[in-house]
């Protein structure tokens, strides 16, 4: 397994095969590991080297995981994410940390994935247990520059991370509820 500096597993190594079936067993095992992981998520790499030109992976996520707001600017890397199971909220930020856009991503719906340009600050919030995504990014992977983390975003594992995530979710829920209330009021006024 790939290890973080704290010796906690963050990713499963890619299978050492020329042809790899993408199976329910593979993602089932990954989802089980994400439920036990302190980060509440786990990667299954399909690319066999950090130097690979295309990085492909499954990411199993549980509600409460904190994906730091980030972009992939140095070097510029597009990121494509397809939601295979569960439900996830894509959140886009301005350069100063204000939420600019949210998009609900769910399999079998109009928006089941997203393609993000390198300069866009974003995060993902899993909304259902056992959310599974398939992600691709341009390689190579260099840990020091893969993600450009803004100053306004708490670092993963810091004391500020959990309150930041909870405040963001609360704020987004309040905006969604206000939009629903406004829509209901508009419908009532036209009847």
C-alpha cells in the first residue's frame, strides 16, 4: 500500500497485471477499506507509476471526509470525475474562497460527473455512504506540487478542517433550503 508520512494507508497499489478487470469485488473491497480509514476515503490506483502520463483511479468516499479545496495548476492538469455510486456535491470557489457554484453529481442523473480545468479551486463532498468515483488526471504525480492548496483552506488533519467542512455544509444546506422556500412561494403566488 502507498503510505502517507503518518504511516496511514491512503491508496491501494495498482494491480500488477497487463489487463485488469474492474470488478465489483475490487470496488467492494475499496469501499470497505474507506469505511475503516481514518480519512473516510481510500484510493485504488490503476496507474502503476507516479510518472505515468495518465492517472486513473477509483476513490471510495464516506460522508465526513475532508477533501481540501484545491486546484491543479503546477503543472496544469485537468481532472475528470465520474460518480459510479452514491452522491457527491462538487463545490467551486473563487480565488478568495467564496463558493461560486455547486453541482450535485449522481449516477443515472443529468449530472453524473464533472471535468474541471486546472485553474479552478474546487472540492468534493460525498453526501451518501459508499460514494464511489472514477477519477482521471494528467500525470506525472509529484506530491509537493500536485495540488495547489489556497491559504484560506484548512489543511487536512488540522484542528480547523472539521469545523470548516461542517460550516461549509451548513451554509450550503441553508442556501439550498432558502432556494426551495423561494420556489415554493413563487409557485403559491401563481396559483
